[in-house]
C-alpha cells in the first residue's frame, strides 16, 4: 500500500512540475481549500458532540451569555 501512495505522490509531483506558476498557485489554493474543508468537518463533529452532551445533561437551553456569566461567577467564587 505504501508503494502505491509513493507512486501517486511521484505522479502528482511530475504533473505539478509541468504546470505554469499561475496553475501551481491554483493547485495550492485548491489544496488549502481541501485542508480547510477537512478542518471544518472536525469542527462540525465537535459542535454536534457538544450539543448532544448539553442536551443529555439538561443545559441545552443556556445561551452563550448564560455560560459566560456562570463561568465568571464560578471564577469569582460566587
């Protein structure tokens, strides 16, 4: 399997080397887009997990302001 991956990398690099600077920049932009999309997917999974946890624990009705107030009160020892 590793050999197939190395071969794919070589093919990609060969094709990349044949592109103009402008096209290389487009490829880079696309790669950055794909990377961001993967990160976004992780954020969405975390958000879904956090929402489900809040629902299970019965505090899904709290707003961000409520949470900030609770944390502030806790830090001040109230």
